[in-house]
């Protein structure tokens, strides 16, 4: 299995600053994604999620989905793109800047 920390970091960098911090003796970690000094997403990752490749993949997709919704993308378009591709680039939502949200799983 690949290093889960590297997978998380590679997925969200360079779009976001990635911070992983240990949260407890049970092995849980806190993932914080920041951009331009503001927190974009924060998620607790259990040791079980981190150590199971399928759960980790679903977790990463869930975070990407949440960020895309917050940025104004259509939920249906995102779900369709995630279903039809392992790697996806969404165009920016109407009225936003030129930088696309890169979704890689």
C-alpha cells in the first residue's frame, strides 16, 4: 500500500497548503487544507480510514466534492465526473477565477 500521508498531500498540493497533525493516541489525524491564509476544509481521519486504501480514496473524494460544492460547482456534474473518471478537472464555476479545481483520486 502507498503511504496514505503522501497520497493525501499529493492530491491536494499545490492547490492547497496541507497540514496533517496527530490528534490522539488512537492514531487519528486532522487534515487541514488552507488557501490564501484561510481554511478551506478540515477533516478528522481515523486510523482505520487512513490504513484502508478504499476508505481513504472515498474520504479524499468526499473532501474534493465538498470543496467543489463550496466553490459553486453543480453537485450533479461533479458526481457524474467522479463516476466516469479516475482523474478529473472541473471548469471554474460561473463568475469565478480562471483556476480549475483539480480532482485526483
